[in-house]
C-alpha cells in the first residue's frame, strides 16, 4: 500500500484512513518514530508502560513553548484538512 501525502505547516502529517484501518488504529493512538537509513519508520506503540514512561518524561519538561490553546487550534485545523481530503 502506498500513498503520497503533503505535510501541513509545522511539519504535521495525516495518516490516511486506509493505513489506520489496515493497522486497526482508532482515532487516537501513539506512534514510535525512528530514523533508519534516511527513512522515517513509524510503528504503533502498544505497550502501556511505554506510553506512561513517555508521558512522565513530558511532564518533567519545563518551559513556556507549549500552549494548550495553540494545540487545540492546530487539532481543529488538522481535522478540517483531513475532512477535506477524500481518502
């Protein structure tokens, strides 16, 4: 299976529905990203312990770079763009 996609601003991408269906991914999921030989490899995270460790690391990050309002705005924009495409 192959699809060509274009990133949004900030480098965000949308995983096509056909791919999500093939991998039995719901509407919210976690991915592990790796760089291998100049390629990006994504794998679904299945182990709950991995997610919890990652969340704990995120909670320890200090800074004012993250704003929940920006995040929610980006999620709304991404959803609109996703709905505009006919996957």
